[in-house]
């Protein structure tokens, strides 16, 4: 009823009632009048028919799996994660790295981290806050690249590595060249500052210990800091509900 009122049918002239049948007429005349009345129809104004045809469809179209994979607009619980193209690791070595380190990890214990940050040139306030935080990290391999993102109450930081290739990363507004290599189950990173006046090189070694913990050993000069992460359940992203 709301659709019809929206089309302006309230302005249409009322339909003329069918003529009354005179019951005093002969039977043959009565039947003739009934047939004439039944055949009579009232056409709506042409403007109403035109408006009806021009109205857009209101039923939402359900996005197909192809549309979602291609990243087209579709309502999703977590748009950024759901539309991300999930490439498989491109080599057997990268598949091994993904199987070993891939997933979510949370820091459970650490050597004094502030001492390492001081050696790396981090300011007092930042290294004090960072030393007291328990960050989470998400590790994944897609194609030929390694992605690591750290999340804490202090800040978020993203890194991208590529085996046997120097890749530039922006860390705390400072540019770093990161060279990654993998040997004997250990992922080794060499971080070199690209900023003038800073010549210290940092190293990070990742491996899984006998307890199943993800261990990161940070070195800067003669300062060494070991940090231990435990595995967290993977987040599950549900597909969008059908409209």
C-alpha cells in the first residue's frame, strides 16, 4: 500500500462503478448487460505506469564469492581482514616458516627490555612504557613476503620482510633496512638504520623452543634481550550473512 501511495495513486480519478443490471429486463437482455459490464476495464493514467517501471529494485543483491574475493564492496563483519587476498607461501622454505611461526602470539616474560631499547637509542618515556607492556604479535607469510604486526596499549607497529632481500621499514618514524635469512629453523633479521648519524646495527633472532614458545633474541651492541611469546588461538572471521 505504501508503494502505491508513493507513486501518486491518490491523485488518480476514482473508477466509475459498473452499471446496475435491471432485473425487470428479459433474460436475454440481462445476460447481454452482464457481459458488457464484465468486459469494461479502467486503464490507469500513463504517468502511473511510467513511474512504476522507473522505480529501482529494493531487494538487496547478495554478493557472490567471486565478488568478495575480488574485494568488491560487500557488508562484512571485518571488511579489512575478509577482503585481504590470502596468498599461499610461494616456496617450500616459506611454507616451513609459516608452519613454524604463523599465528598470534602474546608476550609472557622477558629480559629487561628497557636496557635493550636504551642501547637502541629509544627515549626514556617510550622505553619505560614499552618495558611494562605485554604486546601481541601476528605473524604470517603471503606470497614471497613475511608480515609481522605488533599490537599493545602503547602503539601498533607493522613490519614486512623478504628472504635474502633488504627491505625498508619505517620504525618509530625512522627508516630501517631489514635483511632476513632463514637457517636451521631460525629466522634471523639484520636491522640497519637509514638515518644519518646512526650507525648501530640491531639483530633479531626468532625460533621455537622446546616449550613451544616463540623466542625473540634482540641484540644491539653488547646488549642482549630475550623475549618469550606463547601461542594464542587464531581469530575466526565469519562469512557475511546472506541478505
